[in-house]
């Protein structure tokens, strides 16, 4: 059991919807800053990573705003359903005055794939080099995102007193950043929750 992972997959049309949502929210955050302050702080512009200020609104998809020191711009919440999984993606800059005064809408879609237990995630990790297995992996070439309770954290989850079948009882929250992906699981009936990554030294 120690090598098992609990995996949620975002692919194909669903991946395209998430990717477009990211670009739209990035654009709105930048636009909001320029309208309020006369400039926007960005971390990526026209294919180049660099922290800089811009004063003119770029085309959508050309720039990514600065979302803070660790770049945690979006959260992913998944509820497993009887048929697939309900995914909610939210921009964390919404109504955070330093970044964006506007209330930004979430994206909600039903993923055709539900949660899956996998003994091996080698196929997911193809083409990636990382010292540890992250809970969030995006493969732009194959247009896939994987959200995972990895072998490091699954034993912690299964030992939790509120854990059990069916998985439809739980809400899984993933907050990826430049240093790692924070993962919380909530039992919706009781409101009890567990932070699987609270002891990570990020």
C-alpha cells in the first residue's frame, strides 16, 4: 500500500478549459492592476521568465502576473462523484487587494475520470525530472494535469480517523506553488479536515 497513489486526471477538453481559464484570469488580474495602479507586476512575458513591471495591457496569454513569492495563483478542489469527479478551479488573487480587487469567477467542470488508485505512476512522470514526486504535475505536451495523493502522503490519509469508503464523502484541495503542492482533504459530512503537507519544509 505504501507505493500506491490516489490520482485525479485532467485531460483533453477538460485540460483545454483549465488552460483557457488560467489565461483569462491572468489577463483579468493584469488588467485590474493596470487600471488601478497604472502598472502590473508580472513574472512571465512573451515566453520569458522575469519579474518585471508593465504599463500596457498585453494580449491574453502573453503574460502571467506575479502571484506572490511562491507563485500560488490557483487552487484545485475535487469532489469524487458516482460518475466522474467535480473539479473547481479558483484564482487565489480574487478580491485580494494587493493583486486584484475584482471578484473573479471559478471554473467548474465534471471530469469524466474519477479517482483512481495506481500502483505505479511512472507513466505520469515521463519526461519530468524531480527530486520528489509532486502532488501536481502538468504535462503541456500531452495536455494533462495530474493531482495526486502520492505514496509519501497516502499512508497518512488512510490512517486518518475520518478516512474510509466511499470517496464521495471527501473534498480534495490542491494548492500548487513554485515550492510544492499543499494538499488538504475534508470529510464533508463532519467538516473534519487533514492537511497532508503541513510538515513539509517549504
